[in-house]
C-alpha cells in the first residue's frame, strides 16, 4: 500500500490547469496573477516631500543662514514650482513634488514663521532630509510581483498604483462537492431512525472557501447507473470532483468502478494511513481530477486537509503551508503500520513551544470530537510507541 508521502506526491503530479481571465481589479482580491505586475513609473515617481514644512537650498543653511523669506507654497497635486531666490523658501506639504532648486525639507515643528519669514530653530539639518527620492523604492519597468502571486492587500495596492485597472488572473476553480449514500438526507429533513443528515459537503465547502474555490454541493444515491449518468455531466461542468463515501469495500461502494467506466484513470486507491485508508484519487485525459474521499467524516476532513487543500494551493501556484511542530503532552500507542493522524488540541508550553494534547475520540465517525481539536498530529508508521515530549508535525485547521 502507498505511503502518505508517495500518495501526496502523486496528487501533486496532477495539478489543476485553470484558464486565465481578465477581470476588474476591484474583483481580483485573493486571485492568482497570470501576468507580472510591472512598475509603469519610478516609485516614487518624483522627489516626494515626506514632511509638512519648508523646502530650502541646503547650501544656504550650510553657509549660516537661519531666516528664510516664505516665497509661496507647494501643495500635493500641483506641478513643481521653482524657488527663484535661493535665500528664500517655499512651504511644502507631504506628498507634494519637491520644488525645483530646493533640496532639503525642514518640518514645521522645527521652524517658526513670523510675518512671512521662517526661522530655523534646530541645530542640525541634513542635506536631502525629509525627501522620498524618486525611484528609491523601485525603478520603472521593475517587476514588482511575479506570475503565480496571490493578490493579497499589498499586491492589490501595488497593482492599483501601477494602473492595472484590469488584471489577468487564473479563473476560480470550479469544484463539485458530492456526497454519496442512501442513508444521507438533507440538512432540512428529519432523518428516519436508519438515516443521518449529510455533513461532509458542508465541511468540504468550508475547507475550500479558504482559497476561494467556487463550489456546488450535490448528492448522489447508492445507484451505480444514476451515479454514472450524473457524474458524466459533472465531469464536463467542473474542473474537479470531490466525492465523499463509496470508496471502501462495501457492496454499495461504487465510486471506483463508476470512475473507471467514465474514463477517469485511477492514480491510486488506498493509502497506509488512519483515518482515510480507502482514499481514491484519479485523473482523466481531459485534465479533470477526482478525489474519492472516504465517507467517515473525520476521514473526509483529514484527507481534505492533507491532500485536497495542498493540491489546490499548489495548482494555484501558491506556497504550501508548513505544518506546525508540537510536542506530545502524554504518551500515545498506535500499533498498525499506518501513518496515524491523531486529533489534538494545541496550547503553548512554558518554554514557548507548541504542546499537543491527544483527543483521539471514538474513531473516524466521531466528528463531534473535532469540535475541541485544533489539528491532526502526524505520527509515523514505523513507530508504535510515542513518548510524552516527542515532537511531530501537526496539520492545523484553526
Ligand atoms: N471491509 C472493510 N470495510 C471498511 C474498510 C475497509 O478497509 N474494509 N474501511 C473503513 C474505513 S477506514 C472507512 S473511512 C470507511 C469508508 O467508507 P466509504 O468511503 O465507502 O464511505 P461510505 O461507506 O459511503 O460511508 C462510511 C460512513 O461515513 C458516513 N458518511 C458518508 N458520507 C457522509 C456525509 N456526507 N455526511 C456524514 N456522514 C457520511 C456513512 O454514513 C457511513 O457511516 O469504510 C470502512 N469500512
Ligand atoms: O478512514 Mo477510516 O475513517 O479509518 O475509518
Ligand atoms: Mg462504504
């Protein structure tokens, strides 16, 4: 059986290929760039006054002059004025162009203006002070953000400042989240004694919301024929399908067979892990990707966090987030040769490291147990006794 590492690397070999689209910048927050952001001008584009005060010629100050006639005022949003008289000054506002023939700005706090004359009341003035020099941040034509960058707050500000009213980004992934099983009823229904309400698709939707995927919540009965018909059209309409349930050894576990008939090639089935051993993964010639997540809710969740979400991030060109490393608060035994994902709650120990409190619950159907959990600690398959204080990665979901 495949190890977690092998299965994960096979998943990453099948990234989603999304088309690019051009959209208004105001709608692009969180999207992934398909074109670089390039400086259309120097940053800043002119010598920018960075403090309200007066602009002078430094040479005048250096030669001992302390009183400067105020010859006018330069406001932000005006073209640069010229200081014609080098013994005078111009009042200047933050964000204004530095007036021509001036090279130094002194703050209002450091001067006194009386009857149109500014007196400099500090000893030390440095040439060029309080000026944000043109092109000191970036030069025209510099690449500011590369293809594959996610448009977070700084990227949106930079995109706006370089005039990207329309921006080329990856289209949002369209992912169908499909529960399967005759025992499952809608959230609005009152279940019969032999039924339960379906919950996995809500969980999956919440996981995928973090990357802005467009999701649809669907349900299919345990009927191979009906599944085949419906899944065929869903494969057409969506970039990827994420199914929950129907991948184990039961007589109504139809997902692998139906996928084969629909031409979705199995990449793997079963991973040496608990929960989530029956995980199924496949891809079609047309580049559609299918995750068959085991139906038990904790398995669905673990597989979504450990495989589906990183796969989507990688497909979008985003960095994979690294697990937290935490120390076990108490010993744990786990005999099977499987990677064990132990539900844990995290706290900070007195030495500043993460401490993981095991909350194993009653197994992979015990989704209520997850309410107290912060993540899954990944315990390696080669080991069966895990000591208090031993450190392992934790995939956190809070
Ligand atoms: N003989 C074997 N039996 C089982 C094995 C095995 O290896 N051999 N694996 C077990 C493991 S591990 C898991 S996990 C489950 C996976 O089962 P399936 O993926 O086939 O899922 P189902 O049979 O459809 O359902 C399992 C369980 O999960 C509940 N479920 C399913 N979907 C939802 C949903 N949307 N919301 C809430 N709960 C859901 C379902 O009612 C079942 O109780 O198989 C073991 N068996
Ligand atoms: O993945 Mo299963 O959930 O181990 O029961
Ligand atoms: Mg089953």
